[in-house]
C-alpha cells in the first residue's frame, strides 16, 4: 500500500504523539491501536497524550504514556478512550496555541495524530499552521453526530455503533409504549445535524422523528417550542385516529440551536463549552416539549402519559460494533502511514471501496464561517423522503381531507378551521 504525500518528498518522523479531543465515540481505541502498531512496525516511537490538548496548553509535558504492543493489544474491543479526552480549545488564544507547539517540541514529537470531531479538526489545523515545518499533523474524523463533511458519503466513525445502540433503546421504548399506552419523547445527540436522530428513528420505525434540517430553509432557520409541540400533538391526534394510544417521538438535540434567546432561557441556564457551543445536555428539550404537548392535550380533554428521555451518553462509550472496529483500524493505519510517508495537514478519509484519500485541512473549511464544514441531512434525498413517508405525521394531504380533518379536529376540541390554522404552519 502506497500513501502519497501531497507535500512532496517523505520527511523523517521518529516519534509520533496521539491525542483525542471532544466527546467519546465508539472506535477511538481501535484507531489508537492500529496507528500505534503501524508506527512501531516502522521502528517509530509512539506516545499517548492524555486528555486531548488540555495539558499541552498548560505547558505540561508529563501527561504522556508510552504506547507499546502490550499496552494497546486488544483495546479495539473497548469503548471509551484509552487516552481520555477533553474539549480544551488551543485556538482560543495565541498563548495556548504557542504552548501546545512548544510542549510538543520539548517532547520531540514530529508527528501528531488527532482524533476528534469538527472542533478538534480545526484545532489540529491551527496547531499545524503554528508549528510550520516542525510538526506533521493528521486528523482522524470521529463523532457519533456523523456531521463531518467526508467525501463519498462515508460515515464518521462511531456513528454506526451509536445508531445501533440507540435503536435497541428506542425499540424497547416502543414495546413499553405499546404495552402501557403511553408516549415517549426521546432526545438524541446531534449538535448541528440530525443524522443520528434520523438514523435511529428510521431504523427503529419510531412514530415520528424531527431534525433541524427541516426548518433551515423555510423558517429563517428558527423554530418555536410551540411549533415542535404542535408537530408532536398532530402526530398523536393522527395516531389516535388510527386507533393507537402509544408512540415514540425522536428529536435531535440540535433543534435547541434553532430556538431564539427567549425560548432558550425557558429551558434553563444557558452554558457554553470552550468552543462556544451551547451545552445541549444542560437544556432539557424533551421535558419542555413534553410539557407543551401535555398542556395541549389537557385543554382538549385527552388524558395521556408522556415520558421524556435523553439518550446520548449511553451511546458514546459503547463497545464498537464490527463495522466500526474494522473501519477505525483502516483509519488508524492510514493516519500513521500518511505521517510516516511525510504527509501532513490533512484529514484521513476512507471511501466505501476501502481506498484512502487525504482531505487537506484547507478544503475542510467553510468559506462563510472560517470553521470546518458541517454535513447536514439532505432532506431532498430518497433516504429522507422514505423516512418521512413512514412517519405518523400530519401532511398537507391530510389537511385537504375534509372527513379526516373533521374527525381529528373534534378529538382536539377544535373546529376544522381552527385545526387547519393551528397545524398548517408545521405541515411541510
């Protein structure tokens, strides 16, 4: 296997460092193991850097551990991160960025493998730029959100395992919902994009799935809690019309980012992480949607148990399924080989045919934001349209059906005119 360096001739690398940034994702340890073994086979020393950029930013060169065949053997079966992780942001100021570069210099690390999502990819790019020719950097894309803009439609590692575990949880909730005649409102991880929510909801056959991409183009990118509640109430009313008292709704947590400041404050104290992102886990979207829906049903005289549940932390550190174990072995190998061949300033990608292709850092940036590109769900794709068609959800065709509208409106104590006026804005 020959991996080509876009910079030209190979450069000698005698010591490689590996670190993990951002949230956990199944398959991290497999990347570490594969990259370590490939490097050791070439006689290159490998060290693991604990907790992402956290200690490097402080000039602390002590938080490293040698990686050997024995230390990494079979860690690919395990979830979590063998090296820990953090959201420490070395790009927040010049001092932190300089500290990272100088600490890596002191450690005599010439090659750096970063494992993480879009924020870690951006940090890796900035570190490589600051180090100039003293450090080669390659990034391995990791996130259960599946929102990194990879070519060929390949998923980010960890996504398939997270979806698999999420489907098992939602499947059990669907059985419980039918058994007890109740509804669940499930919120899944997915800061910007709805890939995970849609992947879980579609595979499990959840009653309804709502993702941020639905609202970006036709609502100025904003949505109200009352709109989300009406989408769910409409599904419940339609489901009741079908003779069913139960259901499971899957919401992507990124819907929170589309709320205005006033509505955000209704969800609780708004905190941000080191990269400036809302701490979505601190904002209980499911509870607020549940309350809005419950109030609407109470006004209609409908008594129904609704339970909200967040799933995300249960998915991030699961043991990887075979797909992610194999995929991440390829990514780790290619990351190490690319550095060993003198490559730098690129993200590792492997297409559906198993072919390696480095994506230069500069091609990862969105010209409009200056940040790494985010891959959104294509709501014009057949995959999304199929998912939508299998949901129990009010449609424009429903609102044209006089008999249906009369029946469902009556169940909500509304006139047909009031029903259409209320639900037309949330029917796409």
